[in-house]
C-alpha cells in the first residue's frame, strides 16, 4: 500500500497519426512499477478522477497507476472529436503507451461507463497485447450504441447528447477563431431549450439547429433508421471473439443499456477470444439508472441502504476485480451479483437466467375495453378462447409522454421508477392487471411480450411497460420495451405492414429483478408511444425521419385462440428464494 500519491497533469502521448492526447496520472509516489488502470473519457479528465465507480487517488493508494485521458478533440487533447476514425486506434495506442512507461509493470486494465465503456470495447476488440482486463459499465453491446432498440430511435439520448458535447467543442472553435455568433447562439439555445429539439421535425434536418459542428456527430439523426446503409455497413455487435481479457460488466435495471450489459457478459462467456476471457466474466446489476450508481433513492423509490453503489458495491467490486486480474490475487468474486427490488437485497448466482427459474405465462385478457386503468383488462394464467379485441387510436400529435424509465434524464425527463397512474388514465393506453397477489412473487430474468396486433397504418410502434401496482394504487414501472412494426422480423430489414394484417410482435423489455409483494398487482401497459424517450412513429410508412407530420393509426390488440397475447415471467420459486 502506497504511503503517498503523486499527481501529474496533462502528460502528453502521441497517437499513431501524431495527434497529441493528454492524460492525468495518479500513482504511488515512488520508483516502483505497478499495474495501471486506463480511463478514456470525452467528459473532462479533471471531473473523472472520482465518480460512482472509482476514486483515482484511492486506487493509487492501493498500488495502481490511474491514467485518465481526454479523448481526441476533447478538453486537453488535440485533434477533432466526432471523426470517422473511432476510439479504437487511440485506445490501442494508449494501452501500449501506458504499458511502456517506467511506472507501469506492463499490465493494463480499463474502466468506465457509458461512452467511457464504449472506449474500452473499441480498444479491446483490437486486442492490444498489454490489455489485461476491462470493466465496461452501463454500455450497449454494439458499436452504434444500441440507438435502435426494437428498431425505434432513442430520441432523448441522441438529441440531448449533442448540445452537451457541443459546449466544449464550441470553446475549442472559439479559441481557434473558427466559431461564429450564430453557432454560440444555437448551441446555448439547444442546451437550455432541449424540448425544441425533441419536437423538431423532420428529424433528418435537425443538423440545421446546431450549425458548424462536425457533420458525423449527426449521423444518427441524419440516418435515424437501423436499415440505413450507414448502419448496414457497420458490425451489428462487438466482435467478442477478438476480446481476450476478463471483464466486469456493470449495469442497472433502469439503465438505457440493461439488455446490452447483460448481452456483453453472456456473449463474452460464450465467444470470448481466450479461455481466460470466457472464464473471467462477471456481472453486477443494481437498481440504478444511467449515469449514477450511488444513491439508494432512484427516481421515486427508496430501495434501502444496501442499494447504494458506494462504497462496497461498486468501488470495492472494481478493486477486487482488478486485484484478481491485474495482480493475480486469490480473491473470490461472484460470477453474477444482482439486486432484487422489492426485497431490496443483493443476491449472487453462477448463471443467468437463474437455473431455478420457472417460466409462468400470463395472458392479456379483456372484454374489449382495456383502455385506461379503469377498464376491464386483466392478466391471467388461463389462455383465452374467444374474447373481443381491444382497440385504441394512436395520434403522433399527442404521444404518450415519457415518465421515468430507461432514459438519459435531460430536459423534463426523469430517470428510474415513478408512478404511472396519470399515463394509465389515457384512452390510448391499454392496461392489464392481475388481482392482488396472495403471496410474494419474485420475477428475476429476461422479459418478452408476445403481442398479437393489427394496425390501420403501413408502419407504427407498439410499446409495453411492466409495472408493480401498490395497495395504494401507485403503479411503479419495472421494465419497458418498444418495437417498430416495420422491423418486426429483423432489426435491420424493413417490412412495411399491410393495414389490418395481424402480426406477432415480440417486444423485448430487457430484464428485471423485482418482488411483487403480497397485496400488490402485476400490471402490463400497452400503447404506441413513449415520447421523447423514443421518436414518434408518424404512421405513414415513409422513410423514417422525413415526415413533418403524421397520421392517426387505429391499433387492435387480440386475445383469442391462435392470437393470444402473453408475457412469460421468469418466476423464482419462494422455497428456493428463501435459501439464497
């Protein structure tokens, strides 16, 4: 254990093309050689020295060198951010540069979340020889950043990220004499009036609101559909086969990347590029939303003192992981560590889904009037034979607003669990609930809704939300998902709808772990919008992002023999649950 720590600012590194990237170093203040942890961030290395997942100085006192580098074109680093080069080559160069320094013993790990998790994957797939472990948190499982779950664009994340990143870019342009008053005005207007961007149509022309910034920052908005040739020419997933190192994958039940985090862990265990990689994958899932893993209070819910990510669940978990894989210390680390909401307890497992899972099928049923929570919709274990369908009209002029859930939390949006009862008063929301439960029911695992539905439009969306209804009537969101009708078969091949055609839409709600307590009800909401978390489907069938206006669509949800809509819940038997 180091007795003192040395900090060095703006240490330069030349990338392979000669561009200078700068890092801050936190290391034991002696002449020793230590393993290093590299963090590559576009969000300012000065702010990244401490957060929910690490404390740079504390790691240095534990005999690590922490290297925090501003990525290309950000803050202290030269070059241009948002180029087509990507972060892979710079990450590879940074790993090998760190390993060659006199204070490093040649073993390098990487850490960080969100974009900082992406910088790890982009480097790791290139297999830098000195990379020994990665700890990517709250990040998706493909190079495009999982921007099109179910084929729909994650609008709030995409739109709000650009103004946030533009502030530093504007400062750099101004220092170079390349900025104009119009650019400053447009950037700050966007920062403080993000709702204007959410509502701007058509999407493909939004670049005009932020003039002067690198064009490829707007790739997603100019190409807002997964079947665009731009995305067809990119790999759909990380090439896990070329990643040869252990990984610690950290995510949250209310994070944007719940599914991607779990998918990364599963895929590395199955496809990792070495035996050490396959055997060294660990998963940590908490009740957290994107960007913060610390508080016990998430959204409108208090998950108890053990829910907090600091210090033991995150910082110490990172240290134990790196002690094991960078220092070869004999430390026991659970393969899967997950938080069960409702019970508000941490549990460990060796596999996912849990081996004791009992899949219980719940059917969506009604007498034809499931509209609103006051309607006649219910969830039942019994399959319907012949019941009238439920019908609602989705009008893109009046989309169902986002309330909590898995979003970025910009503008009026909030993150995490919140009461959905005001949403469930709308007639364009179908509501299906169980009777009050007679005993606790734990649901832990992946969630998919099989929705048999028809629409009057050539294209539309279907949205599903699983909620926990408390005895006082509050309906707290647990998980959510969306599917764009034209992508019902494939995430990258469009198949427009024949109006009135019945299709089976499989809506992926990612995963969750929640105990629905005795006296609570399990509820499923079905609608056609979740705005601005996702862009509005204009129902026209035109190329996505080109419409200035939309048309209403009449949606029909079926529950009859051959077309019985259902959700399979991964139920954990109570007798096993007590023993874990």
